[in-house]
C-alpha cells in the first residue's frame, strides 16, 4: 500500500523545509489584509513561517514576506502577526 505524500513548505524566516502542518500560514486577502491562518484554508496568497517568533523576525528583517506578498507591510502588522503567532504556540 502506498504512503500518502506529506505536503512540504519552506519557512520564509529560516528557509527550512518542513511539513505544512508544522508551519503557520500568513495570508494576504484580495482586500490586502494580512492575517495568521492557523487552519491553512483561508482564501488568498499565503506564505509560511515556523511557530517560532524568531523566524518571523528573520523574515521581517530580510523583507521576505514583503517579497512574497508583493506589497509593503507596516510595522503594526508585523507586531500583530508576532503577537498572534506567540499566542498560537501556547
């Protein structure tokens, strides 16, 4: 019997390839609103980050999320994302 293929995604912070379920999806909707998608099913463009706040900080410093979403991301949004990821880990 064949094993099911596990979807793998890359963390935008550390660049590590991990199973999709071990990562947090950050989504930009059609309206341009950024949010954390813990279910992995929200509509919109997505980028993945580890459950580690340090990976989000690395992605912020290198502007990797801005490149992935092709838009400027204000500091308030990064702060909110950091808060949501840290709450989701607990």
